[in-house]
C-alpha cells in the first residue's frame, strides 16, 4: 500500500474491501455535516463506485489520516481519453463547442473527484497533501491531462485547486454553476499567459467584475465589449491571480 507521510498527516492509497465501510461512512458523515445549500459540494456515490476503486479499477482512492484516523479522501479517476471520461461521467462538463475534447485529442485523462475532509479537520492543511499525492499518481501513470469540476460557490475547494497549479477553463450550469479546472505543467503555466495557448485563443477567458472575490469565467470574445467587462490583455483572470500572482 502506498503511504506518504507529512508532518501533520499521512496519505494512504486505500485498497481492499476492508476499506469499503470506512470510506462510505466518511462520505456519509461529510455529507451530513454540509448545510442544505451546500449538499452539492460532495455528490453521493454508491458502493459500487468505491468497490471498483478499492479493487484497482478505474482509478486511485486516497485517504488522509490524522493520528491513524481516516478524516478525508479524494479520488483520481483514470480514463484513456476525454471522450471516455465523458462517457463514464467522470466529467460532466458540457463542452458544447468541443474545444476541450479537440485540445485533449486522444491523450489520457485524469479527473480528481470527491475531495472531502471532516468538518472537525477543516483548515488544517489536509486538502493540499491529497491533491499533491493525486497529481503524483497521475504523473507516474503518464496521464496527459488532469481535470477537476468544482461548484462555483464552493470557494475553499476551487481556491485549493488554484493554489496547486490548476486554472479555471470554463463555467457551465446544469442544476448549479460549476467550474472546469485543468492542471498546468510549469511550461503550460507560462504558455497560459501567451497568445498562442489553445485555451487562451479558443475559450477567450476573461473576468466580468475585477472587484469581486468570485471570478466569473465565460467563453467567447463576443463578450469583450459588454458593459462592465474588462478584457485582460495579459490574460490574468482573477482566479489565476489569487494563486499565482
């Protein structure tokens, strides 16, 4: 079993059916601790979802432990390509214009999902080690693209992703607004602010209100001249400034 030790916690890869009840209990408790207006921060998963992960199918299940107590977890789902990730509903992003699928091509895709920590362990620096370990697994598996989907109103979560070198690519809405985030390599991070980056040219991200804490990221340069919008020539949406400035 993979184990990574930090000064304040330990990250373990969870494998074997003996972890099925503990991981389901953890998710149930986290969901119960969320207020009614935040239940969508952690969507429920059935036993089959966790059983497959614990059996080594479909990805990696990671747990974070404090004093040998399981207090949080996350999942790195692994797919052969973007199309497969969509078909298996690892990604629910609509991608109506097909731009992300086109950019990904047939490259392998990882999706970080179900990041959660018990309420008593909030603000103890546990999410970052989970993300770091998930990204390490993705790198070792030669995953070309790593994505995440986070509710717009789940501010602590997407801020955590931004501080771990993710960027917001788009926002879309089904029953609530969600961000699509993409992990950037160091080279991509530099290119992300240049004219020739594919997402820079095709998605045309910009902020609509530079005074707000929450970024609003939309597609299409047709919005450039809309009243109240400010085009960022250096391509530094507020969401990125929070993490990389």
